[in-house]
C-alpha cells in the first residue's frame, strides 16, 4: 500500500513537470508583433514543412498597431521563416528565432526582435 502511494505521488509529480514544460514551450511560440512600417500589414505567415501557414492577421494591422500571434508548436526548429505582406502589394520574408524572440518589430522590409 505504501509503495502504491509512493508510485502514485511520483507519477503525479512527473506529469506536473511535463505539463509545466509544455506550458513553458507554448509561451515560446507566442509573439507580440508591432507594425513599425509606414504601410498597413495584411499577412503574417510562418512557414512549416516548406509551406506557408494560414495568415495570422485577421484584418489589417495599421502602422503603430500590434497584435499577438502564435507561430505554433508543430514547427520544430527555432528559426521559422516568416512572410509579411502589405496593402500596397510589397512583401518580404525573414527568419525569426522563435526561441529568443518575444516581441517582433515589423519594418517595411525586415523583422527585428527583442
């Protein structure tokens, strides 16, 4: 009986640790994106498995506005290629280090992060 209680307690602690690690990892994939360009942005697409994902911008992000995005847990690497498209038809793509970035600053032709 005592062994069963010990095993159950150890299992609960192990499961809590796994859940806590998942929650911490999930936060690594969320970013605040600030539009520091002078054009409204209409598309923000990370790449997974060689394909551009769905657009992360619901409508348009005006210069100076920001939004929160989740790059997603299905992308395994720290470097995630990300495409930005603007209302004037211009676009660019750049690698984002999702393991280091928390805030992405979206310029007219580049992404920087903090």
